[in-house]
C-alpha cells in the first residue's frame, strides 16, 4: 500500500512538468522562467536521486530520475533560448 502511494505521488508530481516542457519546446521562449530557480531545483533533484539510490527507494529513484530529465530539459532550453 505504501509503495502504491509513493508511485502515485511520483507519477503526479513528475507529470506536472510535461506541459511546461511542451510549451517551451513549441514557443522556444523561456523569458518567464527563472534560471536560478531551475538550477537550484535540478541540484535538489540530483540530491534526492542520490538519497533514493542510497536507500534503494524505487518510487523516489523513479520519480526523481524522470523529473531530472524533464526539469533538465527545461533548464537546457532556458540556457539555449536566452
């Protein structure tokens, strides 16, 4: 039961980044996205991922790996489309 809650939370919080990724990809505009926020967010996600790996917590690992890819994509777009 507790893993189901973890996986559900992981899916919902990770999927939340998809609309922003698609919008930035489509418009090539990142003017309203904070570079400092996404840099610190990605660093935090890396740390959560390391923590999850150390604990072998699969919902935490899965959620943060996918979130890092999506947030990292936005970060790359932010740097590329200044």
